[in-house]
């Protein structure tokens, strides 16, 4: 059962469920927070406890500086998660969150001999594929704002609100830096199943780049495409959660 941690709380649990036999930890996209997943438990089986992970600089961790490199971020998350890995668990990550959940899985395997029951990756190219676009985290503000408009992930009202952007841009730059400075290292494939989700109209992540996740597991692999662009996690949320629920029920651990 989720307990309240003092001062800084990396884990949230909108609907605590001590009877659950599986915890699903969810990791947000760049600039996103735990609130992205606040309603997910309503659409997933009652045997699943949904545990969104907050990242520094937002939500309950607003007073912490956002991290700009993946390795220290993953190490910090791991130390916070360990007390809650006392029952079967799965990871879901969208875009940047997919990369976080993958490297977190590798760290837990190497340092704690722990493996998730399932890994769900959404809108993120396979880690072994290098980025080809010029980095965003170093762009001057006008160019960065233009790139954000092209992503269609930030409401125009937010982009035009100077006070909000003064809070939001440092977090976004830090998150982009996490992704854009990442260097893949070769390790043996994972032993947990991987399910990958993609958007049919996503200009950032191709079908081939999603399919390449198959190389990262010796267990079951599946890829499902949804109507929508990079942020189909919002526009196709009902269909996405239905797929996750089906996968979890099909491979559910024994109570």
C-alpha cells in the first residue's frame, strides 16, 4: 500500500488498492507529470494499482531542480521505488517516459536482480536507434516555442502565457536534455515481455523505429498502432487503456 513520504513524494497513487496483485508505475513524456495518469485506475482491472511517478521540478517535487541526464534520474527513481517493488510490477512510459522505464528496468536487473512483469513503451523509438534531429534543449526561446507548436502537445494558451512558460520551459529543456544526451550501451535483452504503442500520424517516431524494440527482449513482443500523432496517449486514451488492460489480464500474475 502506498504510504505518504515526508517532504518530497516521487510516487502518487490516486486510488490506493492494497488488494491489488500488480503495481503499474507510469512515467510521463517530456514536460509532463504524474497528473497525466490520474484517471487511469478507473479504466484498468481492479487487481492493478496505478502508481504514477513524479519527476523533479513538477507536482509534489516542484521544489527540486529537474535533472538533465538520464543516469542520475534513473538512479534516483530506483531508490524511491524499491520499497514498492514487493509485489509484481509493470512499467508504462510515454516518449521520454519510455526511455526512463527501459533504463530503469536494466538498472533494477543489474543492481537488484528485479524484473518487471511487463514493459509498456509508448511513442518512443527503440533505444539503440540514434536521434537524428538537432537538439532542442539548446535552442533559443523563440525557436523552442516554434518546435513546441509543431509537436501539438502544448496548448496555445499555455505557449502564449509568459508566466506559465517561465515555469515550464526550464523543465522542458531539462527533459529534452535527458533524452538528447542519452547514449545507448549494449546489454543482453530483457527477460520481460515488451508491448509497444505508436501513433499512425506520429511524425517523430516511425513504425520501423517502434518495431526495433523487438531486439530488446527475449520474451513476448507486440506492437500496436493507434490513430493519432505523438500525443495519442490523450486522444486515444480509452483505446490505449483497453489494450493495456487486456495485456495485463492475459498475462496476470497469480494473486
